């Protein structure tokens, strides 16, 4: 088996442009939530989300991509109107995804020749503009990096991007490809926002408070992210930067309920155990968990039980935080954004803060990173995600 490593990371988030901005915000618990102005939320119970700032790229706004012409004309400047077309939303999503892809590929020092056979795995929300977004991203990677197009589209809810990362790692580890690109994008739109609000899934007080007493739900967030997963020998030959090593990955389903987690966290626990087993790592060697932590009363409790199930007595000394408390829940893009956060933490030696904390929930009982960043150099870190339908993923990272 070939060791897969990450050689490039690209990010657009509510924290700003690039991995450095995201790392700074999550390290210090600087929550990026604010009023939603992109569409009308006057009839909603919750009116806040973590949206891309107007200065989401070095030039001020996302640069138009010429390859997007087949999708439709570029939308006008400013927020998408409530009745914005699927074509306009596809353009914006594709531009964000391609910007993140460009960051990752440039950081990895990828050439067009190396991109000629590059599999591109893309995680998107399944709606009326999924196909248009995927087509636009395909056109962009062909034009910019010589890649054949988008190899596979993942729409598996909140584990879509982590499932794609696991597949990319498996392709590289098995020697089928020297490298694979994973990208994901989700920009908060009126339809999804309305559904989450109607289902009372959004935090009533406008703050996302993972694992905290008084938590009332999640908050949505924008994100576009990309990572280049590469075989370690190929990265070494190119003298590419190794940002982290993908030591293990695991997936499991509990099929308990369409939207509620299995209360004892057995599905999430099996995913963690699979990742550790694949890497040959003992639970006591894990030194940080970037938890799924959505701020949901039931989901957070089930995840805490899953951690105690796997880590036993080690749970009391295992630092845990959920970076969603800063950048929000970006649905299909969340897992890739949180993988980037975890890579950033391994690079800086500072563990992200679990923001929004009000007080302990005695049923959770985790070693949460509170008040400020915690200095640590973990040998291994986990990034966990769960989705509606009982899907669970675990990605195990080691420093590069």
C-alpha cells in the first residue's frame, strides 16, 4: 500500500480567503456568523449564517471564470436575488470551487502535464443546479489544469466530501493513481435555509454551541474547499510540500433513523475504529478530535458516547472541539472544510477552540478546548462527520 499525503489545500470560508484565515479564526474561536442578507429571511425563526465575506479573494471578489460560459451568463454583482436562476447559482458555486481548486493545485506545484490524468472528485448539494455546477467545474479544471473533467460527483449529504477523500486515499494507496483532487462547495441558499428552519434544526439564539449546555441547533455556512491527495513517493519526487498524511479512513452506517443519530453512537464508533484499524493506530495515540459537533442536542450527545465507546479511559484526556462553531455547517462541503481546519491545527501546533460555550452538559463530559487555543503536537488527529440517514465517516491525519 502506498502512503497517501495531502500536498495542497484551498479554502474559501466565512473566515476569509485561504487556509491561513480559516486557521486563525478557528484557532481563536472567532465565530463568523452574521445576518443573512443574500435572500429574504424575514419569515424565518433564525436569521443568521456564516457567509462568505465580500472580500473572499485577494482581488476583492471571486474572479469570473471564462470556462463557465456554457452554464449561462455570469450573474450581476451583488447578492443573488431571491428568484435567482439555477444557472446563476451554479456559476457562483463553480467559481468558488474553482478558486479553491486553484489554491490547492498551486500550493502543490501541480503542472498541466501532471493534471492530464487527474481524477477530480466533487462533493455538491443535490438540487436543481447540481449538474450545471459539476459541468462548470469540469470545464474549469480542463481549462486550468488539463484534467479530463469531473470523475465523480458526491451528493451524500454531510459526509459527501469525507467519502470523496476516503475514495481518493484508496485510489492513491492502491496505486491506481499517483494523485487525486477532491473539491466541495456549498453556498447557503434560500431553499435549504427554509427547510432547516422549518425543521427547527437551526439555533434559535443565532449561535452554534457544540456540546454546550443550552445548545439549540446548528447554523449554516458557506464553504468551498479542495485538497490534493498524492502518493508519498510521487510528492517526494516533485519536492511537493507534504501538509499532512492520511493515515486512515473509515465509514459506517447505523440506519437508525432518517435524521436522528443512533443514540449510543455505534455507527460513528465503528467508523472511528475502522480508521484506526486501517492505520494500525491505538486509540491512545490520538491527540485531537475535530468533532462533527453540529450543536444539535441529540447528535452531540450521540457523538460524545461514540468517543467514549472507542477511547474509553483515554477520553478524559483527549482534546475535542468542533470547528463548526466558527465557520458553520456547510453541509456537503463541511467535511472538507473541517479536514482543512485539522491540517491547519497540525501545522501550527494549536488546537481550535470550541466556540459558543455556555457551560457543561454533564451527559457530554468531554475534554473540550475552551477559552483559548491549546498548544499540542498530536501524533494523530481525527476529523469526524455524520449525516442524515445514519452515515458516518472518520479521517485520521498525521503531521506531514
